[in-house]
């Protein structure tokens, strides 16, 4: 009898130990998602997708990015490192390198090769430019590399940066229709990936085309199907439903899937296969799946936040998330997984739409800004002193400035004075002002947290609210303003108590919160500020 009792007690202890961590953590990042979409489209969502997370998870209604520029690569890096670009070094998607004399891409790595059926440059990628560890790195270290980490996204940067330095794999979508990787992760793709790619199942989405999921009357939260604020997907004649994806594919390549909701479905298909074949969540060594849904960003950029196409994309993504959660219930178990959902940035309203409704803002073509800076330089100094203008950063050619006997400080001031005369400019900050900020300027703090003196420019421009450095149709993002910084954040599942808060929170609090939740080391660049609301046990 005593033996039976001891076995029973021992079993309880084992179960208790197993539940000190979830079996699987899933990070879901939705590219260019405004928190407002959860409100605007709520009546049209199912009960089992976004609503399931919101009704049964913990919702941070006022989550923000705390730096500029609010772009995809810095966003994914900041979520997973708990740090800002000034620390983790991913200062944009691509940025001007003084040493190379050209722009470099955030995950470029010429020392590795493409794995799979992708073009050469599509797979020469790794996390080598990421200067700090991620929560996924720390999980690998804490489990003595027994816990698996896999990153999956349509975009390379959406898979690579969250997966971190020690990931088992990161997979991203190629224009060939295949998921590819690089030799940074292994010598050859796993057999299950090769098998998935050989099926070319992306064609089922291409062949079915893209029509509205629901009756057109459902989309009364959006503008009419054909409106002047939309761009055209792959130069179609009109931006209207239905879209003939097969013809678009035949004229281009499998990359067309990216700019449809079905890019998200394809990521979901692949993620479920990864869980099955890599046996994620099947033992007591916690695994981590980092998923990023990118198609929302492509659709938003081209067609804008008020398009029926964007609304349809979110209604379909809601169903995709519901399907994925149901899959986790069946394969990992409802009490065994922890999910967090957020976004890498939000997005602006189309400036022309705002102007047509009597708000005096406009879009500014980046090439026009570069041209005006060049004219000012040649008119004032007799020569073009600019190396590059991108990502709101202005870089000077210091060699020419030195050769001409000019004082760099006076050159900076002259350009600063000129830029302040431009209608779209709110502030201009020099490198010295950024590095010596007192903390009293709210927006300068954003810029300082996004600024790395070894990689950023000599001047950084802050546009006025509502202005956008982009084309006349669609939308973009990148600024310090709430329309670019305010994103959803929901924790759901293992040891998460249902609730919500409207207190302002920062995106860099997610990773250290996960570290505390999992009882592992903080990522090494984070300030360690945490979300106490989800650290309370049920």
C-alpha cells in the first residue's frame, strides 16, 4: 500500500514539475496590424479566432512601440529581444552602410547559401546583424539546446530575427513558391520541408483566385471597392474583386501569393506541418514556434487601411487563427501551450484620403525629398554633400566636406535650417542632440531609442503628424505617432488569467515578461521591464 501511495505522490510531483513551463510557446506577429482593426472588424469576426483570444486571454489595449522607425525588421527584433534598435542594432529593414558605401539589408549574410528551391539572393540570410540575444535564444540556452525553436514567415526577416541566433530552423517564402532557409541552420532542408515544397500546394490558392469571403454588404467598415486611395496589385486594370490570381501568377511568379490573404494560409499550413514533424510541444523541454503573418502588410501597403481588400484579409486571417488554435488544442493540448499575439508596427491613414476630408496633410514622395536636398546642397555649397537619405536619416559625405574645408557643424545647421522650412517637417535632430537627450522631449526619446551612432545618419527628420513619405495610394508606417506605434498585444493559454488593461505598455516588455513566465534568463539587451498582469498565476 505504501508503495502505491509513493508512486501516486511521485506522479503528482512529476506533473507539477512538467507544468512549471508550457510545452510550447507560440509567438504570432501580424505585419502592419493596428489595434483598431480588432475593434473595427469585430462584428464580422468568428467566435473562435481573434474573439477567442480577446475573450479568454489577457488583452493589453494600449500597447505601443517606443522608438522610431516603426518598420518590420526593427519591430520583430524588438519584440523578441526586449530591446530597441539602439541596442539590438536592427535600425531598419535596410540602411545605408558608411563602410560599404551602400545600403545593406537587415538579414543579409554572404557567408551562407540558399537551401531549397529559391533564388540565390533569397536565401543568403542569417541573424548575424542582430547584436543581442532573443527570448528564443535564452530558451535554447536554458534547456541546454533541447527545446526547439523554429521561425516561419513569408518574409525572411519575419522568420530569422524572432528565431534568434541559436534556432533549429528559420523558414521563409521564395518567389518560386517554396519555403527556403540557409546553411546558417543546416546542411540541407529537412525531408518534410522538401516534401511539402514538392507538392506545390500554393497553386490551390492561386487557382481558386481571390473573391470576397462574405457578401459585399458585410464590408461597410471600408470604402467602396474601387476608390482613389488604392493602388493596384501587380498592375491589374482595376483594384476590384474578384482577382484572377492565376493570370497574375502566369505574368509574374509565385510571389503573387504574398499580396493575398492566402499567404497567411500558406504559413499556417506550413506551421502545422512543422509542429507535427518537429514534434513541437511533445515533451517537457519547452519549444518555441515564432510565426509571422506578412500578407496583411503587403495588402495594406498597396491598397491601404480603408480598402475592402484589407478587411477581407483580416476576416480570412481570423478564420486561419481559429484553425491554428484548434490544431494546437488537438496536438499539444489546451493547457500546454502559451500564445502571444502582437504586431511589428501599425500604419498610417492614406494622406490623400485625409486631405480630401479637410485635414491639411499630404504624402511626400521620397525621391522629391532627395531631389530638394540635393538642390539645396549644390545651391548653398556648390556641391552635393549628401551620401544618402533614407529611413528619415540624412548622411553627409564627410570626405567632401573635409576636402572643401567646411565645418561639419555648420553644414548640419544649414541643412537643419533648410529642412525646418519644409511644410512636412516637424523637427530635425542632429546626432549630438540625439545622443545627449535629456529625456524631456517625448519624440526625441523615440528617435534616440532607434538610433545607433555606428549605423544611423548625421540628421534625423521627424515629419508632422499625418504626413507620409510614400506614394499617393496605399499606406506606410515608420513614425513616432500613435497610428504607427499602437498595436495589439494578447496573451492566451498556459497560466494566463483572463483580463484587460488600458494602461500604456511598451513592446519591449513582452520578451522579459516571457523570460519571467518561463523562469529563464532575460535577453541580454533588455531593460527588464515586465507586464505584471500576465505574471499572476491562475
